[in-house]
C-alpha cells in the first residue's frame, strides 16, 4: 500500500487502504443522508445519473470511461474516484486508464495534472486491494 496507508479489513476480509475506505464510507453515508431527505429533485437527479450510465448505444464501460475523462477535466476529485472505482469493477486495464488520463490532460490542459496524480494514486490503491 501507499506510504502512510493503514489497511483495514472489510466484509470479506479483504484489506482496503485508508484512502479507498474513507472515500467509500463517506460517499455512502452522505448519499444515505441526502436520499433520506425525500427531496424529489435530488432523488430524480440521482435516478437520472444511474440511468445515464446503463448500457445503451454505448456500453456502460464506455460511459464510465467518458465520465472519468469529464470528471478529470472538470477537476472533481470525488467524481474521479467514483468513476475510477466503476472502471475498475468493469475491467478497465491500467493501460486503458493511462490513455483516459492522456485524453483528459489534452482536453483539460496542464491544470488537470494534479488531478491526474491523485487519480493515479487512487487507481494504484484499487489495484493493490481488490
């Protein structure tokens, strides 16, 4: 694991880095709180997001890769982590991720480089623990 990372055991006794565990735990807890407010607009937005990434003319894998590029260009580190997780689950390879990073940097410019570093760190953490 990365320097300073403390592994934690989860359900199936798989060691998860603090970086990944903290993101997953926080995201899940806050999504639950937001959805518990029963706000129609928020629920519809979440539903639209879910529907958008389902298979259609484009595969869900392709859509997640597009989501990753978009999130990197928009410089949303939480979104980048989410799409990295989805890409990882869908079997995107490290070579493909590096090409996604290249597209994001060409489109977004050098301002995206710090986000690419953090994205690489997160991808490597995912690769080590899963």
